[in-house]
C-alpha cells in the first residue's frame, strides 16, 4: 500500500496563506460559483488611476436625501417595486433592506442607470453576495481582485463587502462607459472581458428590461 505523502510545515503554511484572502470573508459553506466576471487588467495612466482611486475612497453612507417630496415618493415607489421583483431571487428581507438602497446610492453616485446595473448583477452573480467566477471575480458585480491592487487597498477579501463591491463595480463600469464614449454595448463587453462579442452585452440588456419601471 502506498504511504500518504507528507507535506512540510512550510508547504502547508504557504498553501494556507495563498487561500487566506478568499476564505476569511466567506460563510461556512462552499463558495457559490459564477461564470461571468472576467475583466481584463489593462495599464492605466496615472491620472486615470488617481481618479478611480479617489472615486473608490470617497466615503459616504448610502442614505438617500431628497430636496423635494415628489423625488422621495418616486424613490419609495422604485424601492417597493424593486423589492417585490428581487424577492423571488433573494429571500432575506434584511438583505433587501441593505442591498437595494446601496445599489441606488452607488448608481446615482456614478451616474449609472439603475436598471442596467441590476441587469448586470443578475447576469454576473444572480444576486449572490459570495459568488466567485472561474476567473476569480468576486461578489455581486464580479469584480476582479487586481482592481484592489490598482485602485484600492490591495485586499481582495474586501470585495465581499456589500458597499465595497458595488462601489468598485459601479466605478469600473463608469470608467468603461467613459472609455467607450458612452457606448453601452462596448462598455459591457469591456466589463466582461469580451469586448466586441454579443453574448454578454445582449444578456445584460435583456436582464435590464426586467428592472425598468
């Protein structure tokens, strides 16, 4: 009978350290796999890197403030409708209470269409907070860990935090829209790492329709 192979303490420690960033933020279940996120790392000029980093680090709580009652009422109608549609995908009422206002805030902050971002989240992770793609992208908006090195604090585990993930995802999508001069189709292709191919943008735009009021 073949004896089991023994590993040195150094090897075991090295393996544990490689796994550590992804493990500590996950619940005590197997990570949920996702199949969409594959943003491609591209060189950023210093001015772009600084602007993106500044956008990521400007902190503010996702608490809506409205100058007019009509605007508040519009927001509340959207919140009620979106919560009803989300309930079929996310059963946790507390998670709804945190998720939707944060999506709304980060979309407004980045100047993005909320229905588009919800459609993207649906395709990327199917609204799973701890989803991980085969390429290693993480969270609701399937952000690749290299972005935390380029414009964040370098810790990819933070991408499982609700607002951090949505902040990164929205800032990156805004960057791609600006890069593509507002062309949503091409920007979505960049987000997925499949620029010029139809499958991903068409899927997101189809999902977007389900979130339009």
